[in-house]
């Protein structure tokens, strides 16, 4: 699969969309099916298909609500029926259909390295994962900004206290989305600034 984009999801899996099975920019061999890689098992799964063939210069970006913006493709237009797609689709990963989402009522806006991130949530008792994902920046199918961390955290009544990574080499300063998950279902993210 070429000219595809991989997106790190809040549940730790990786969604792959767009692209072609051709070595070139060939719409006749466009891959519409989304695929998902699970790093815990090393297994790939085929998911629901996109509606539009998106090849060269396509993009995909994680949104704070856990959906994925999939857009573009074209310029140059692919051979065998390609198009310059000045449009977008929104992809809803499977976790959005697996139960009630936990919610974040507030989170620390600015956090220092090795600092404490306080997350207010009425769902503290059900939370099993706190994940930090850097805001994306995608070009030519590559998201150079992609970073994700699973944070250690403690529960208290109505809140979680998470420890932010200490190494700025692994987590460059800037803005990140913080998601909380219950049974693999993510909240809508809060955006924080790290560093």
C-alpha cells in the first residue's frame, strides 16, 4: 500500500487510510478499505471503506473527538480515473461504537516536563488509560509531529492525576491532546501545552 497515511489513535492502535496497491499513482488500484494495526497483538484488521479514492497528496489527521479527518489526493491527478480531490471525509473508528464515552470536565492547560497533569472527570473510577497524543502535521502522507504516550496516573474522587514524560527529546514542547479511556472507549480530548 503506497501513498497511504497512518494515524495513531487514542486507544493505541494505528489506522491506515488512503493509497494504492500500485507502485505508481494509479487510481485503478486505489485501496478504499481502512486498515488497523494493533501493536499489542501485531495483527492487522480490515475496517470500513472510504468513499473516495485518495492517492498522492492525500492526508489524514486525528481530531480531538477521536474521529479522523481524511482529505485530499491528487495534484498530480492519478492515472486511470484519478481526481484532484478538494474534499474530505470523516472516518469514525470502531471505538466510537463500543459504549458510552467518558468525559473530561477540565485539565491542566500548561504542564512542565515530569510535571503533574490533573484531569477532572466524573468517570474517574472507570478510567483505565490516559493517553497524550501530539497535534498532527501531515504532508505527503507523513505526519512528522505524531507522538503518543500512555501516562501513569492515580485516581481520586472526580479526578485523575497523571505524570507527564520527563524527556523533551521524546515529546517535543508544544500542544498535545489528552484522552482518557474506559474499556477502550476514548473521551473527547482536551488540548494542553507541554514544556
